[in-house]
């Protein structure tokens, strides 16, 4: 029986009733291949997102169905909240699901020992769910970062908008204009031409 023909059929591993067990393992997941700062960041993210998405992810794997949209929305919101974290890099964000897949693989080796088809189906479903969650997280994180960058760009002040010369009652308008042009870097000839 192929993984495709088992879509929608329960695996019989009761994965959706094992969230506590998986949660404890995920919070101690091995982070090999991820820089130390990234590991700390990823551990903080796991502390936050495991309770948000694990039950829905295990249900999706057990029953061969998509992850609950409300869980995906919660995951996107969590990603958006950490968009400015200095320890986050694209490389770490993209590797975020790897520790979860390692933990799942370890559990599957013990849970489905005698049934190769069950193990293969569980692993392929888990890979799809991990990809879905990883993509959702990355999209949410990137969208929030892009929005923040756009806000910064729209708030940027141009040189023309800066008050280069503080208002002083001793200077008339022409004097202030000449000082502003000089502060902008114009030459004496250019200032003379500009002020006529």
C-alpha cells in the first residue's frame, strides 16, 4: 500500500494522543549543524511554537490530513513577532524543521518496528507536515520582515526634508537659504546661481 493510497486513513499509532511525549522530546531536540546563536534562537522558538502547532501536526500525520488552518495562522503570528530578533538568520529559519524531523524519526523507529509500510507512511506524512510548517514559518517571518523594512523606508527622511539650519531670528529668509545650500554641499558659484 503506497503512502498516497493511505491518505486520510489513521496510522494506528495514536500520534495525536502523544503530544506530551513528543513535546518533551522536541524541547530537547538535537540542533547539530546550527550555529550556537541560532540554536539558542531556535530553542526559544520551539518553546513558543511547540504548544501552538504540535497537536495539530501530530493529528495531520496520524490521519493523513492537512494541518489545521488556525494552527498555521498561530505559527505565522509567532514568526511575525520575532522578525527583528538579531539571532535569527535565514539559514536558521530554513533549518528550523530539521530537529523536529530528527525527533520524529527516532520515535518512529521504536513505534513502528514491525510494520515497514506504517513507518514509511508515517515518515512521508511527517515530512510533508514539516515542510508545510517550515514554509508557513518562513513565509510569516519574511513577510513581517519585509513589512518592517517597507515601514522604515517610508519613514525615511530625505535630505531635502531636513532642517539643516536651525531657525534663528537674526537671519532673514535669504540668509537661511544660503546656509542651507552651503550645508547641502553646494559650491559658492552654485549658491550664487541658486539665490540669484
